[in-house]
């Protein structure tokens, strides 16, 4: 544990609030993913426009929650005082985390394909691509800001 001197700002309260928010986002992401899975497996008529709209909305909500989780990770890294230098290993770990988030989100698009909802899968894939681009830009921006500060 590091002691903070009088002239430095203490962000520990902000870290606690943000960690709590990230936990809530993870919980909401899990419930949303579960809701999508239950709808797909239990609803008898998936070809209905109403059901597909609800699935699209839930998928977009899931992508948004996952994007916010990645954004919190990148934003909090900028506030850490004792950070490791940006080495190949650290950059690789950050890329693997983003890849993990992306692959988890891609499972929703693939589930739509399994249930022969091609247009819903395509529309969800486009929304996912937009969120992934924003996520990659956010993580890259946080890395650039961190290396500029040092």
C-alpha cells in the first residue's frame, strides 16, 4: 500500500465508486445475456418482428454494457499512480482483454445465426462492430495518454 503525500490527490474514493459501477455493469451484462439466451431457447415463434426487435434491443444493451466495462478499465488505468511501463507484455494483455470482451459479445451474434435469424444477426453484428471500434479506440487512447504522461 502506498502512502499519498499531502500535495497529491487521493482518488481512492473514486476508484471504489467506479469499481462498484463496474460490478453493476458486469451483473447487468450477465442478466442481459441470460435474457437473450432464455428468449432464444424458450420462445416458440422467433420469426415475429416484435420478438426480433426485443432481441435486437437486448443485444444492443449487452454490447453497451460490455463497452462501458472496457471503458472503465481504460479510464481507471490512467488514474493509477504506480503503473508498469507499457511493455510488450502489458500491451498484449490489454489486447487480450479487449479480444475477450469482443468474443463474448460475438457469441450473441452467433447465437442469432444458430436460430436462423440472419437479418437480426447482421443488424446486431453492425452494432457490435461500432461498439468494438469505439472500444479499441478508447483503450488505444488511454494507452497513448498514459505514455504521454510519463
